[in-house]
């Protein structure tokens, strides 16, 4: 067994995570609107690990995957509070919310290292074959 697959610090598909803004030190949270029929995503959480701040990391290509999440992987972020809907961006207004349970283009997020995120748009895209990926685990540690 390799060290990345046995590490307790590696993020795996199916795990719950909180998404903290590195600039604001606040967490992304789900806010129900219209009696639980519509859900918005807001950066107003306090990092208390409440249901509103939890997202399940799902492989956007193979949804029952339980392997390690790696840089370059395309994921969906599903909220149990929002009736299993995924975090997605609207093409019309750029608003981020939780509208659909199905993983479409709007619900796909690529895991990129923060230092390379700005350079990613300038560098040519490299695609890996298969559902896995190379590189170190994305999240982990204290």
C-alpha cells in the first residue's frame, strides 16, 4: 500500500469537508431559501462544522469512487442539507448556488493548488487518462 493511499491526512472521495476562504477566514455555507426548495451558497460560516458548512467531495466522473483526491481532479461538492444538490455556478449571472443533484458542467470544479491557480489559465491544460490522477493529495493535515 502506498503512503498516499494509507495516509490519514489524505482527502478521499466521499469525505465531508468545509471550504474556508483563505482571504476572509470564513466558511462557505448553505442557506435554505423558499422553505428548503432553493439553496444559496454564502461565505458567512464560522467554521463550527455545522450541517450548513459541510460538503461531500464526489468524483465528477465516477461518483462511487472512494480513492484519494489529487490536484487536477474534477470534483463535485454535494450538500446533504440541500437534499444532495451540488454546488454549481450559474452561467447567466455567475452566482454560486445549489440547484441540481446531477453533476453537469456547472457543478464541476477542478482541484488546483493555490499558488498555481493564477498561472493555470496561462499554461496549456494537461489531461490525464482515466479517473485517477497524479500528484499529492489535495487537502489534509491540521
